[in-house]
């Protein structure tokens, strides 16, 4: 298991990005959180097997929402697990 922190910039608020990402997470068995940030970005904390997280990351990069557009994506992997029970949208 690995922890993945992602910050997504672009057209990612007000376009169904968080809920589309939730659907991808549930489909892949990823746990964690997603929330809008004040600066217009979206932050994601995700946990799963590393190979699943790479699939999740690629899906996020291409914007799970048909109305969204990812312009910049920063991410880091770590071993600092939070042991989320499911994937939830915050806010």
C-alpha cells in the first residue's frame, strides 16, 4: 500500500471533477479524500497498491469530468498511510 498526494490545477472546480474522480476511485478500489482549495485547485489524498495508484493518477491527469481540463498536476508518493476506509468528497 502507498499514499499519493495530488494537487490538480486547471478547470477543475464547478465542472463535476470531484464527483467524477470519486467514481474512478470507487471503480479502482482507491480510498482517500478529494476537496476544492481556495486557490481554485483540487487536492486529492489517495491510498491503494502502487500500480492501482498509477492507473488512478493517469485517469485524474486526463480529467474524469468531460467538462474539466487539467493544466498542471503535482504529486508525491509516500509510505505515510492514513488508512482511509473509503473515498470521500470533502466540502
